[in-house]
């Protein structure tokens, strides 16, 4: 077992999951509405989506599965529209909190289904996983065992990291700048969606 490579893998995964994006923002926002139970349901959904993408990536690595590029781009565009919708909902809530004398915490409702849809609606992660896993495929002499270790580590780190994100964001919700933080998250989601749409459109040129 190459423990140094495993350590690098763990550090990389934590940074990647904690970096602001659709999944992180949805989990934090869902937790504000329904507490840790709702955040946990959302995490389970996003985690299952990640496992689905990881499985496809592994099949691609082994040469068992391939994806038509046009279909891939169309799915990505649909995912971007869904992410943009979530961004709009969060921005609307931020505006309500900023204009009301008594702010009401009513962020986007999460849950297992919405978590899965957000997680699976970003198929460019397939490319990421396809280029990510090969770098750590030799943490063990047995390739299949290496893949199993990487996947199990991903599941554990995903749950722990997103849970910490929820707890941190929950503290922010009690501050006076809550609506500004929420608005920033909404704008970030819209920016991610816009970038995805533009990059998808350029791929057809």
C-alpha cells in the first residue's frame, strides 16, 4: 500500500468537494431549511450521483463503455439549466430576506431526489474522474483493490466534508450578512450554469 499517494488523494478530494459548486451550495441551503436531517438526505443523493459517475468513469477506463459526444453535451446543457434554476430560487430567497423586516429562512429545499439530480446533472465530472483516478491507481499492486479503496475513501470523505460545509454555513445563517451570503451562492450557481452553457455551445463550433 502506497500511503503517501493515498494521503495526496484524500487531500485532493477534500479540497475538490469543499470548493464552492452546485452540490456544496445545495447541501448548505437544504440544511438551513430542514436541519441536518435534510442536509444528510441531500448528501446521500449527491453521493449516489457521484458513485454513478465514478462507475461510468471506471467502465470508460476499462474500455467497457463509451459516450457519444453530442449526447454528452446535450445532457450537460440540460444540467446547466437545472443548476441555473436553483441559482434563481436562492437569489429570490436572498432578495426576500434583504427586503423583509423579519427575514424568513426559506432556502431551496433539498432532499435525496434533488441532491441526486444536481449531482448527476454535471456530467463533465465523468471527464474529471477519468483523469483523476488513474493518478492514484497504484496505491495498491492490485488495480481492482486500488479502485475499491479510492471509491470507499470518496464516499467517507464526501459525507464528512459536506457535513462540515453544512455546519459552517449554518453558523453564517445566524449572522446579519446571511442574505448577502445567500445571494453570493445564487450568483455563483448562475455563473457555473452560464459557463457550462457557453463551453457546451463552443464545443459545437
